């Protein structure tokens, strides 16, 4: 007798029946509560599926037992062959068929407990039938020719297995859509919970950053107040005046260097032509004269001699230039002013050194410390602003993902349970 399959029969508890009668109302639940509801719904769907598959599973096991018994009977039977030349071929085919049946006619016989077990049962049955088919196809002609009676019996059993596979496939096709919906809902709820956790963590991090920002701003204000107070002190006023003098003196030195550069730059073309005639050592000094003119004062006699050599080459016209008399006059001006320029430079250096020595080191260190602290806290503030922006963007993205998931889950759960559920979002 063929098993009766409850394709359209639905088993539900009274609790679920009561909920489905409230399709027009909205029930607020936490994600955990909704997960429990969906898991129970999945179990009920699986219970229906298992009940429909159980008689088929038993029929499959009985059919496989019958196949093995038929294989044992076939093994004991002696096939009579009129032509001896076919005897070896027939016996080989017979042996292969019997061995295959005994080897392949086993399937997991434990009970089907859930949807995953049901899918595995169907796949194993399909694989088993395919293997039998491969063996039968390979030896079909020989077996039908010489063992028709025995093969017909096996064929009926194989056909019965194929019919049972069709029944399993049909039942799964009806049930798996709803079960798959419940699995999708469960996966989405797990993802929803993860997103909520990420969102709560990000919110906590934002609170930490906001608190950190307050501390940074306070430190900046304290630093400014400390700096303002120090500006009013006598020590700062004295140091500030000295620092201004130091700055002025450095500007004087910069102007002095600029003037020297200008004076030497007037001789750039003759110096370049002179370098073509000079040794490598003199070429190096000429390059220093052009690129670092203040070095002239570190060895004045040497460079005076160099200017003299340059003047001599111009006067003797071994260096051809446009206005030799003007150039000679410019060289003479530099040479004549070098002693006084050297003295002025030395005076500037001494005055700068005296001013720098007069600065209170303690006040300078204090100024540097305050400056460093302010720069450090300004850097922290900038980093904090960036982190706050990133965290807020992350929260916005998570909110969008959470809202989209929430809508999707609630719609899918309604289609699955015929009950309107609204997920409560518990966010810190």
C-alpha cells in the first residue's frame, strides 16, 4: 500500500493558532523572542516534513533489504548457458551486479530529525539510485538476454526505489519553501543582532570620544590660561624683549648675507669663465664663493688672493667679458670692503651670542613646554574630530542596515506566521 502523504496538512500548537488569528494586530517583541518564535515555527514545519517522510524512509529501507535478499538469491542460482563461450562474460556481469547491490544498497537508517537530515536523505537516495543505474546500464544487454526473470525482479525493486525518490522530492518541494523562509529569517535575525551589537559598541565609542574631547578642550583652555598668565609675568616680559632683539639681530644678519650675495652675483659670469681655466681646487673655492658667500669671511686672505687672480685674468683679457673695466671696479669694491664687512659680521655674531646668553634658559624651556603641550593637544583635538566623524558615519550606516534588516525580517515573518511582529530595538 502506498504511504499517505500529508502534503497540505498543517500541524500547529494552540499558541501559534492564537497568534495567527491576530494578523491585523502588531506584537512588539525583542529580537531574541522573535528568534525563539521562528525556531519553533521551523521545528513545526520540520515536524510536518518528518511525519510525511518517515513512511517513505521505512519503505526505502525495506526495499533495500529486498534488493540484498534478491542479490543473495541470484548469487546462489546457476545460470544455464547454451553457448559456453558466453559463460564467462555472463558470470562476470552477474558477479558485478551482485557485488554492486550488496555494496551500494545501504543508506543512513537513523531517523530524520530536521530539514537538513531530510535533504541529506534525499541526496543519498538519489546517489544510490544513480549508482545502480550506472551498473545496470553497463551490463543491461547481457543480463536481459540470459537472466531476464531474475533481472525483472530486480528492475521492479529499482523502479520502486525511483518512485520513492520522486515522492521524497515532491514532499521536499512543497515544504522546503516555507522552511527556507524560516532559515532566512533566523540568519537575518542573527545578523540583525550582530549589527545591533556593532551599533551599541559604536555608540559607546562615540560617548568615550565626546568625553575625551571635553578633556582635550579643557587642557587647551588651561594651556592658554597658563600662557596668558606667563605673558603678564616680569620674567616673560624680559624674555620677550630679549627674544625680539634676537629676532632683529637675525634679520640684520640675513640682510648682511643678502648684500654679500648681491655683490658676488654681479661677478657670476666672470667667475664662471674663470672656473673653466682653473684647477679643481680653485673651482671648488669659486663654487663656495657663489653658493655660500659668507664663507669668504672664514678665510679672508685666501679669497682675497682668489679675487686678485680673477682681476688679473680680466685685466690681461684671458677672460673675455663685455665690460672689463666695470667688472674690475666691482672686484676692487669687494676687496676694499672685505675688512670692514668682516668686522661688521663679527660684531653681529658677538651681539647675537650675547643676547642669546642673556635669555633665561628656564623661561625658554617653559615657553617651549607650553608650546609643545598646546601643539600636542591641538593634534589630539584634530584626531578626535576625525574619529568622531568616522564613528558617526559608521553609526549612520549601521542604522540604515538595521532598519533595512528590521523591515525585511518583519515582512518575512508575517508571510511565515501570518502575525505582525515589531522588533524592539534595544540600543545603548
